[in-house]
């Protein structure tokens, strides 16, 4: 554990300091449970039809699949602080950000299943999700979220709108030139931008020590003269504390910030990953920091929930997800005649 659990006294102090409420923390717990249940349900459905020989083109969900089990606190520490008018640009690992931004689980699942009722009528798939009402977008191109979110932030500033754009990206993406270019422009133009680096220690199978000259992105960011925070990405309260400051600053026209959230993904880089690059012991060490159990433990210590209440929330989250998956599965596939509608060409 790289930040120890707060004592009871510290916990109450943090709750007061960060203006956390019983409702707010229970809602964070609920959203993290929904994300966990959603990702686990997708993993289960994705595996169907992919044995005995793993073939990405077979089964009810086709193509590559990147899940974010373990990384729930990063999304839930940031997105619920945003309004619908604020923009979020995510990555190839986007479901947790989408759900935390409020995207409907049914339409999200339907898009993942390639169905007509999906966010993009089944044409985007799991890595290309767009929700216009909620200003949510993502891209399978690593490093693309930085300039895309900066573009949205530039438009907000140009029009004088008090809106904020958030770019999520992995620590591997931060090695792309787009990170440096975006930081430079965002500071120069004081864009209402928050960059969240979700450092899960690996870019595909490459551990960060083998790919990054500087292990901490907040240090890179500091070179561009902007506030940068290093937070425990397995602790939703820690992520939220930095996010609140960064979002407030951006909304007030005081420029961009970077948040580096250190976290861990429990599943492979993609479903089907042989995961030969890490050990079971390492995974178990990180599982001991599980963001959902840690928040559950704190809710109990605060007297805001007991085991029954937490179990009820978990069961309700599973029900929401089961309904979303059922909606996706009973939805029709897109009509081939509409293949060229709603796309550039
Ligand atoms: C421009 C580009 N280069 C390479 C890839 C292939 N690729 C997909 S995910 C990935 C690793 C990304 O690592 P990181 O940014 O740390 O995100 P994580 O997968 O850990 O969430 C790579 C190299 C890609 N999709 N886009
Ligand atoms: Mg990574």
C-alpha cells in the first residue's frame, strides 16, 4: 500500500475537508460496483465462442477487448464532478470512464455487442464510443485523447463557455509526442483542460520501467508550469480531492492541470492476453488495495453503511448490468443497408 489507510481521526478529517457526504460516498460505491459488474459481465460474454482456439472474430462480441477492472476509482474520482456539458475524451480502455460520466449502460453494452441500439448504432464497437448529450468520446489511437480534449477545451474558451474538458490516457500514451504538445499549448493558451494519466504500470506487456525515462508524469508536467498531482488511483477519495481542485481551476478560467493516478488493472491488457510479463504475486499485492473494498471499509468505519447495505448496493449494480446486457443481446444487428450512413465518406 503506497498510501496507508487513514486512521479513524484522519478519515473524519478528510471527509470534512473534502466536503464528502454519506450520499456522495455511497453513490461513488454504487458506480464503482456497477463498473466492476459491467466489466466482469462483458468479460464473460466476450469469452463465449472463443474456445478452443482464441479467435477475435468469433462469438457475440467481436474484435479486441480492453477492460478496466481494478481502475474504477480513477473514473469515479473524476467524472461525477463534471456536468453533462463538460467533455470527456477516453482511450481504448473506455467503459469505466463512460459509465462514470453517466452513459447509459444499455446503450453502452449494445455498442460493445455491435447492435443497432448502441451509442453509435453498432458501428463504433468497444473502442469508439460517442455520446453527444454527455459529451463523451474515446479513441483506439493511443495518445489521441490529449489533443482531442484540448480541442474541445479550446472551443469552450473561445466561445466563453464555462465548460471543462478532461483527457484520460495511460502512462504509455504519455510517451507520445501528443502529451508534450498538448501540455505546451494548454498552458500557453490557459485551456480549461484536465489531463488524467491513468498509470497502471504497463503499456500492453511493457512495464513502465522499460518504457519511460521518467516514471512520474506529474514531474514531466511540472516542466510546463502547471499544477500536477500524484494520487493513489486505488483510492477514490484521493483521486477526487485532486480532481475537484483541477476541475474548479479549469472552470474558473485559471488553466489546465495534470493528475497522475497510480493504479492497476486486474485483467490482461486485452482479453486473451497470456500475461507472461507479470506474476500472480504482483496481482495479489494490488488486489489487496482494491478500491471498492477500501471504500466499503471506510463507509463502515464512518457508520454510513453496514455489510447488508453494501451487499444490497452490489446486488443492485449487478441487476443494472444484467438488464443492460439483456437489452444488448435482444437488440437487432444493424441493417447492412445502413453501413454508410452516419459515417464520414
Ligand atoms: C498510436 C497507437 N500506437 C499503438 C497502438 C497499440 N496499442 C494499443 S493499447 C497500447 C498500450 C497503451 O498503454 P497505456 O497508454 O499505458 O494504456 P493501458 O492499456 O495501460 O490502459 C498500444 C501500444 C495504438 N492503439 N495506437
Ligand atoms: Mg498503462
